[in-house]
C-alpha cells in the first residue's frame, strides 16, 4: 500500500461517473484518499478551491471548458497541485498540451489498475513521468516534434483573455448550454452576479453577445467542442 501524506489527497475530474467510480475504488484500495469528484471544469475548480488536493486527475476532453484549460487555471491558483491528465487515447496533440500545462503524467483509460497506481505513485514522489517519457521515448519524441512542425499546430490561435476563475466557470456553463438561471444554480450565485461575470467575459473577449463569446472560446481551442485541444495561450500559461 502506498504511503499517504496529507498532500496526496486526490481530486478526480472526469465526465463519466462509471469511470470515476472504478478509478476511485482502485485508488482507495491503494491507500490514496479521494478529496472529491467532479464531472465538469467549473465543478472541479470549485472542489479544488475548497479542498486543496495534492493531486488532480483531469480528463483531457471535458465537456465545456476542456481539461487543459482547467489544469492551467488550477495550477495558477494552486501551483503545488500535481496534475495528471487522462484520456481514452494519447495523441501528439494531447501529449503536447499536457506537457504545456505542466502535467506530470498522462493516463490512458485502457491502462490496467496496477499501471495506473504505479504512475500515480511516481507522481506522488515528485517524478515527472510525462517529461521523462518525452525525453527518453524516441517514438514519442518524434511524434511530438512532427506534430509541433505540422499545419495543425500552426493553425492554433495564440493569445487570449485573462479570465478569472469565476469568469471561466461561467463560460464553462455557457458552453454547455445553460441559461443564466441554471448557471446561477450550478455556481451558487445570483443571476445578477452571473450577468456581471458574463459582461466581464464579453468585454475581455471583445464581443457583444453570448453567441460571439462561444465562437471565440471554441475557435481558440478552449473547448473540445471547437478547435483541436492543443492550447497555445501566453496568458493562460504565464507568459505575460
């Protein structure tokens, strides 16, 4: 059983409850306490703020705001959090995005339990599994280099607004089609507060309505509903 410290408490963010249940069971059996679970970006950011997990396992292709933007915002507010990304299948784009947001490992959902626990234990000890793989795995290194030289990478939009965590939560709910009332209920705030945040979001995105805000978010790769998931945003990633 893994030796567990207070900062090893794990937050699970994945939109599939059945997968979260299986992963939670495996981690608990290995001795890792689960501090909370979430199925969306805004839920995960709230739990992270309240519970300060030591490790966050985040699904790359979350509905609404994707896992990479979620991880980037989480690490900005809690840089001690060790991030592990997870997806059905690793691709050069997803791997490059994970490295870019400072993730220490990337799990495939098809991994065996023992392999997952071994990776989580390495992350717990401070080992950057993903970076080590990228440096030592010749095949992965070639895929990343080829991707970064590709037209797909060249099409990614750089630059972007400096949204606050609350504004990001509102945008996440908006991307999932929620009304102001539904957003207020989901975030435990008033409808007027939602409107205030939405006004700020539109100002930062330099648009005049919600539809245009959605187009910018999807076109910038902030959501897996739109552009490919690789994020290249100097504001999000701390290059001000």
